[in-house]
């Protein structure tokens, strides 16, 4: 009532000033008219300020808790129409804790009194997820892949994260949004996805040539994903050049004994003109939440044993040609019992990638990686050192071009993507690595170049050209790749 009375008085005064201004206009008194105009402007500001409704207090009707009072108290003193966002936050909280039917009725009167009536409703839990668009994956495996806790409280936020996780796996193409079906008798909600199985297994070949060293290198990658709809994955990769070769592989068995844990077996064999090295590891991994994975391994190699812990985070919007999102990988390995080197040492590696949509089809990608062997002054065997070069580290080098006990690099790239069909990128990569004896100190690297990838249904073709600092423009590394999905 106080606001209404003040508004009426100011409105009456404004009308009197308007009438006075009209009289001055008729009499031709410009000085008086100017003063009157200024008065009108000031009065308009005063009337607008006085007429703005503010929430003075909140009154609750019916049953409620202190939590609802504290959640809505933030709007006191705010404009009368500012409660909508706070209401949605409160309802979303309950929707993420199983109460899908939660309601909040709000009414604000002219005196700034906001009256609220809250109804929480019944709690709902998740039933087993279903896939309406594909039977290519075992039912129980699909339910585990969603990441939803069957029997746990319904959460719409978790449902969104689950959709994103399934899209990142690369096993499926989403054809429609998830639908929710209610079982009112048992208060269960059945999430029904529309995820169509797509060809994701691949065979890939790369051929690179360095005119600086006059060396050809071949690389082959075979990856089988979601084998027979069981979620099992198998990856094999090998490369060969004039005086060295390497083969590595990994196998994942999903959800052992019906739990959320996977068993992973992996290993490699490497042979070059100076040394041979091999290692076999077995471990377990599992997904935490919807974006984190942890893994622990034990292994045995050339006169050495190892134990390692790994953490990864992925939030890409899609598996193929992501446009936004982040990935982070951290690995710590404790290597033991090397009679020809240190008794034990710590191996640390990490990598980071972040995509940012820039404008239309333009995307910025930033990435970085680092690795170190500790203690830093140890006499490490050559096979213990990091092998730098190739697509995954310094692109201006051939794979295994140099060995080092510590390195770090970053990369900035500008990409242009045409949907899933075409990708062109310009990249620049500064980095450094610790030089081996008889040299000392750090060596700096600056790699840069251009990459091109063309997709045609289940086939893709790629080419890149990378240069190192100090090299002639014709002495770079040229790479050709072809990949098929099945």
C-alpha cells in the first residue's frame, strides 16, 4: 500500500507539470519550457523508481522445510518478477533427487509480499534403461554403459550426462532424445534411449616420409570396438621403418562379474638397432560418474616390474571431430628392479586437450603434454626413455626420432570443420626436451604445419605436412593416412 500511495502522488505531480509545460509552450516562454522539460525528466525517473515493485518478504503456505525457505530467501529485495530463476533452481534440485513431481506456486502482490506453496510429491527411482533403436548391444551391457544407477534416485542432470557419455563412446548415433516412462505402481522411471549402432571398428594405415632423413615409415592400426555387442574392445598397432619396429596392443573385458569394473590387458614389443624392449601389463579400470575413468596396472618387462595408476577425464561432445570439450590424462608408474640401471624410478606422463568453438565452422584446439623420469639425475637405460616424434608428440619428427628423460610441449591449432565430412587445421607446436649424454641441458623445438582430413561414408583420407624449426621448407615430414570403419 505504501508503494501504491507514493506512486499516485508522483503521478499526480507529473500530470500537473505536464499541464504547466503546455501553458508555457502556448505562451512562447522558452526559458520556462526548458525548466519544465528538465522537471519532467526528473519526475519520470522518480516515478519509474518508485513504481518498481520489490519483494519485501516471503510468506509460506502449507508444509515446507527450512531448505525451501533458504533457497527462496535470495529474492528478498529483488524486483517482483525476479523469482523465476530461483524457482527453477529449487525444482531442479528436487528433480535431481528423485522428486519429479515437485511443484512451487508463487504469487507476489502489489505490496511486495511473495506467497509460496510447495508440494514435493513422491520420490522416483531408476528402472533398467532400454534402447529403442538398436539391439546390437547386450541389454545388461547397455544398461551399464549408460552409467545410471538402477534403483537409485532419478536425476535429470545425470540423464543428460548419460546421453553425452553414450555419444562419446562412439558405439551409437543418437536418433532422438531420451524418453521417460513411469511405472506409478512401483514409482520407477524407465529411461528409453534412441541409440542406433553404427560402424565404429576401424582399420587405419599411415605412411610418412621425411625428406630430411630420407626415411619412410609405415604404421597400421586395427581397432575392434563393442565386439559382438558385449562392450569388449581390442586394439592393435604396429609401425616399421628402416632400422626399427614396434607392435603394441590392448584388450578390454567389460563389467567383470556384473560389476562396474573392467579388466584390461596390454603390452608392447619394440626392436631397433640399439636395443629391444617389451612389457606386459594387466589391470582394472572403471568409470566414475560420467566423465572420469581410473585404472590400476601391474606389469613385467625386461628385467623389471611395474605398478601404475592412471586417471582420465573426457567431456567431448562427440567422438569423431569434436567441436567442444576437454580431455585430461595422467599416468604414474613405479618401475622396479632394473639391474642395468636404477633399482627403481618413477615415470610420470600427462596430456591435456581443449576444444573451443570460435565462429561457425571455425574451432580452436589447445593441447599440451609433459613427461619426466625421476630421480632426474639417474643413469637410465635407453629403452626406459621417452620416444618422441610422430603424430602423437612432435609432428615434425619421425616416430622415435629422439629419446629423452623429460619433455614438454604445447600446441595451438585452428580448425575448420564441415560437419563430419571435412577437417582442415593449421597447427603450431613449441616444446622442449632434455638432451641425452654427451649433451647437456634442454633442446627447444618448434613444429608447425597443416593437416587435412576428408570423410566419405565409412572411409576417410588424411594428409599432413609438418616442419621443424631450422629445417628447409622442403625437408619436412609428409604423412598420408587412410581409414575405414566397419
